[in-house]
């Protein structure tokens, strides 16, 4: 803020001979006050009369950056508390007689709420720093109010202003320590251990098993472009070698793999025959992607009509093997299924999808022995997702849905995977 040249002005001039002293002189060069900064801690600043060297006031605090300082006047003695009251902005306040005063950076005001504040002192500050070069006491504003000790108020205003210089010096006098690079270490940095070697990619039947395991189907072999026909056939033969596996399903992934599915099944039969397994123990059922006609027309096509054969878009072939134990032999004395998989005494016969009732089941369960009345009966294998359900009466041959022809009085069980069954 610019100063009025017509008002009494005090210039703040540091002593060139001793930096601990600062003089407040008028434009003619006459000194009116002298400031002395004592060494810390604690913080102490004295204000003298330069002519008589009388101690006029002193400011004390634990250190220069303290939020509260005590200004003590002498002759007569009086203590005034100078306190920082600004949360974000620079604002310090003190009380003199019945009036409140606030320093806001370069200006000092008398607070008169709810009336506007009155400016009582103004300073000339360099941009961005609290380093006063000149100060003016506005006597024409102070004369408007009843103040008994005008000289004491002037000393308090100037002492508070000079403490702000020391506060600014406390924040700027200690620069941060310069950055020094750490000396290089003599020992070399430890080298990380080499990464473990990558496992060799699986090939052959192991690769086929890995592909099928990723699909999550235990008894299903999905044929894709990757892998040879021999590897798929060897994997399917390995599945059928498990006694708990009642059947497997060989299916195509896309239309291009339909011929490959047929080649895989033929290769599987060849490998079983080469291993000496009986041919009559393996049963094959084919499921196409479209519903086949109920009646096949064997007549020759009419003259001039030509219809090219179109291979199916998808193909699934079920392969099952006969079981050597009868279903009723698997029951214990309490009439419940044991934990082992149940074996069928008859080969599984495929029923047209229109005559099959299917639903998903994932547990192993069976009903007790049949009674003299009609009762439902099923067997759910651990490797199957869909089962065939029938209702029949013991001692009779009537069935609500045709499933498998069984002997009179025998308990009937069947488990067949049908993914394209239609109702």
C-alpha cells in the first residue's frame, strides 16, 4: 500500500555495524526507536529510546515462530498478549484498554463490530515478504476514539510489527540442507535368482487331456483342429477303460470336425480290437444336429430331381460298454445304493428323443426296492448330467414310456447322456 507523504513516517533501517539492532528513523534521519534482537532460545526482543537508552517494551515467547507472544511495557509496567488469530490468512490480534486491534499483513485496524474496521497504521512491504521498510501511524483516525495512553498504544503497535520481522526471518533464515548423493557402495548389488524354466508344452494324449479338462466335461471328448486322430482315440479308449465310466461322448466342435469325429471313433475301435477287447462289448449311438425323419423313404427319387447330400453341421457319438453285474446285486441289506458305481446287466439302448424325459441331477441317489405297486425308479451315475426316468410296475411289462425291455420283476436302471433331446 502506498504511503501518504504528508503523514509522519518512520523508516525501518537495520544497523550495518550490528545486525541485531534496527533503527526506526524519520525522513530527516532522526532516530525515534531502536530494536534489539537477543539470541534464542527463548525468543526476546527489546525496544529502546535511542536518546536516553531507556527500555520501552520487550516481547518474549518460546521461539520467534510461536503463535502467542507477550509484549511487556515499562514505566509503567503493563503486559499485552499478542496472539495469532488467523487460520489461513496472516492475522494477529491484541487488546488495548477497551479496544481490539488486528494486524493484517501491512495494515493494522481497530475492530469495531458491527461497524466497519478503522485503519490506524499502514506499512510499506516488499512484494510477497513481511519485511517492512516504512510505517505510518494514522493519528487522525486514533483521535476519533477515547484512548488514554496514546504513546503506549504506538509502542505496542510498533513492537508487534517488529516481531513479525523476526517471524519472517525464522521461516527463511534456515535453508533446507543441500542434497548430497550417497557414496557408491563397494559391494555389487545382489543379482535376482534366475526364473524357473518354463515347463515343456504337453503333446500327444497329454495335450488332449489338458484341452478336455479346460472344458470341464469328464466323459465328453470335444474334437477340435488341434491334435491328431490317434491321440483323440487313445484318450477316449483310456476313458472307457475306467470301470466307473459307463459311456463317453465324442462330439465335434464345429462343422469342419464332423469327419474327424468319425475318424476318431473308427480309430478308437481299431485300438480296442488291437488290444484284444471284445467287439460286442462296445455300443455306438449317433446323435445328429437335426431331427431325423421317423419314416425313411427308400424309393428312388423321381426322374430329373437331384438333391445333393449335405453333411451335418455337428455330430455326437455315444460309446458305451456292457456291464457285468446286475443292478439289484448292488444293493446292501438296508436297500440303499453303496458308494460304488452301479453296473447294468443289459446293454444301454438308445430311445428316440421324442420319447425321453430328461432333467439335470448331480448327486448319487436311488429309491428303495420296488413294492407291489407302481413306483418311479432311476439310477444317476457320477459321470452323467442327464438321466432317463420311467415309471413301471413290478411283475408287469406295462410302461408309461418305453425305455429298455427288462425281465419281469427286475429293477430297471439306465443312464444315457442326451444333449440334443427334444420334447
